[in-house]
C-alpha cells in the first residue's frame, strides 16, 4: 500500500483538498450578503451556527451547503487521483477529508482564521464511512433537539468518530490503523476548536440553538 505512487497521490490530494477547504463559505456568504465579515461577530467563527446567530437562516443554510459540498468534492477528486495512480483504497477519502477540514479551519485565502469544521467533518464522515455517520447521527442528533445545544453533539461526535471508525472498520475488514489515525486527528482538531465551548458546557453557560450570542 505505502508505495511511491501512494505518497505522491497523498501529496496531490492533500494540496487540492486544503485549497478547496480554504474556500470558507461563512466568510464568502457574509461578504456578499451583508458586506460584512461574520468573524467580527458572536463566537468569531465562520461556521453555520455563528452565521445563523448573526444573519439568520438563509445565510446559515448557504454556508452549510457550501462547507458540506467542498468536502464531498475533495473526496471525489481524491478517489479520481488515486484511481489514476492505479491505487484502490478507501483511505483516499480520509486524507482528503482531513486536509479539506484543515483548509476550512485555517483558510489560506482568509488569514488562516476560519470555522470550527463541524459541517465539513460531517460531510467527510458521511462520504468515507456512511455506517459510522449513521451511528453518530442516530445517537447525537436527538441530543441537539433535546438540549438545543449544538456543541454537545459536536464534542461527543468528535470523541465517537475514531471509536466507531475503529469498530466498524475492524468488523468490515477495512484499513484500521491508518483510517482510525485520521479519525483521531480529526476528532482532536474538532475538540481543540471547541475548547471554549467545552468550558462553557462545564460551567452551564453555553448558548442554545437559535439564541443570540451575548
């Protein structure tokens, strides 16, 4: 698996995915919708939740669609790159997903300050491992509606992603070590980006869904 072609393909996928990820739709939509920068408001992030709090539903939906789609496109491109190198592996999607997430969080075009990557990481999980996505969705989406706190599901999902990736891949005979490692890195990055949310959750002061940021 770890041939010269594999590493070259990884490098190509990483660069393309990072550049795609750097198109941060929260920043783009806020610029065209309100001649503003969403990062100046609320949590300072450029994701769907801060867009919803700051500008409302339509900009938030447009942001979610954009951030979701770029991950899907990056993963599709990764499969093409690996197939062109005569490599067939499910790991291509994990590499693309991880680097498109890094681009979203640290966008090259917007001063390396982006969003928290929840929507982008969800798209990654859905495409690379639908079984894991289904498990996470069934367990954690109800938590959002019960608590009305998005960050709870984000934090718990980040912890669950590598755990379920290991279990599902082991059962289904997919690459375990490499793909679980990518899932661990993704989960740790999401947790790091939500460190302030975690503090507020522990203090009982986290904002609820639809509540304006004070």
